[in-house]
């Protein structure tokens, strides 16, 4: 994480993270990449992702600050920054996926996969500010320093930040409000993209 955010911001950010994760430890799930801000600037337009079931091996989660491009019209009163839950899964399978972006009265909607023809991803990283699901974790470590996470190679947070990780994760009825998604590989069978009146 860049040191430009300053010590005061980090203390406030960590306090917010501790409260959020402690209050919803079992439901804070799929999200992002510790070096995402250095990789690309987010648009600042959130998008919805849903899936009936996600199963994965190698899970890590912590918080991060994502940055919009300088002068973005979407920054509002945020200063161009969004505090997000970063979730990474080494090997992920989804029993179908829906993603939609609201574009002022119309939605750009993407669907793919099914329980018999799954969406798969390697090193799936998602940045969210809201996540809901029914969650099952196997061999979970809660409260680990984010800089020492090692379940997903190369995906860890800043030192002193609250983190958690698990060997295996299963999420059903998953719904996320996301700002970014990255993956080393992303297989989307039967992909369909269209403008629709309804979202996910």
C-alpha cells in the first residue's frame, strides 16, 4: 500500500475494518487484490455480481483502498477513494454467474455458466463494499495480520491490517456490490452480454 495515504488515515481505516469484520465474520467473503490500486484505477461505478453457489480452495480476505482516475466524475465526496473488502480465491468454481451495471435507466447484464457447466477462475480477486451469502469455511484463521496471509500466492494486505484466510470456502446465494474483479484466468461458458431493463 502506498504511504501517501498517511498514518492518520490508516488508523481510521483499520478501526473501521475491525468493526466491520468482527460484526460479520462469517459473511464477509469474496474480494480483491492488495496491489489493485497500483495495477489500475477503478471507474468508481459499482456493479452487482450474484451466483447461486461459489466453491473455492485457498481463500484470503482483508481491506484496501481503491483509487479512481484523477478527476473522475464518479468520485463525488469520496476524494476518488473507496474502502473495499478484498477477497481472493486461488481456485474458484461458480454454479453460474450474473453481473450487471446500472447505466441510468438501463443495465448492461452479463450471464454465464450453470451448475453443470461451471464458471471457473484461477486467482480470482474481487473488491466489494457489500457482500451477502451463506458461508462455510474450512480451517479458517480470523484476525491474522494481512501482510502474512499465504493461502493465495501473491495476495496479501498491508502490515497491521486485520485479515482472515481459510483452506476452503463455500458460499451460497452470493450477492456482491463490487468495484473491481481480476483473475489470472476466467472461464465463462455460454457467455451472454446484453442491455436489459432488469439487473441481477
